C-alpha cells in the first residue's frame, strides 16, 4: 500500500466514524489495520521490525533497512535501551496483526 492509498483509507475510516457507521473502538481498529498494512507493504528500502526484547519495549515496531539498523533505531528511540541486547524480527503481512489485538 502506498502513502496515498493509506491516506485515502484513513479518510474513509474517519468518514465512517463521523457518519456514525462505526464507534471509536472500530475507528481505532481500522486505523491500526491501515497503518500495519502500510508498514508491512511499504515499497522502499525500509521494512518493519518488531522488538522482541528487551521486554519493556517488546511489541514496538520500527522501520529500518535491516536488523542492525532496527536495533540501532530501538536504542535511539527508547531511553534506557542503549546498553544490552536488542532483539528484532521482521514483520510480514502474516504477522501484522500481532501485538495489541
């Protein structure tokens, strides 16, 4: 999914909410799904990586060019993760619905 498609889908989700066709929980679910699809189908040099450790940031997803870059992004985004191992796994379409649903 490209950026324009994602934005159109977000617009549609907001319109459904504004028209009373869905509630806030439904809107949040739709938006989360749109963003996950966008991240996992991103067409570029970046890919989505989900953090599996350390536990306090497990489930977070970052965009990176590879596993080493993903680990570095996690270290730079989260305070206190600068020392110690960081484990990440590439997110695929099949794994897009994990964490929080």
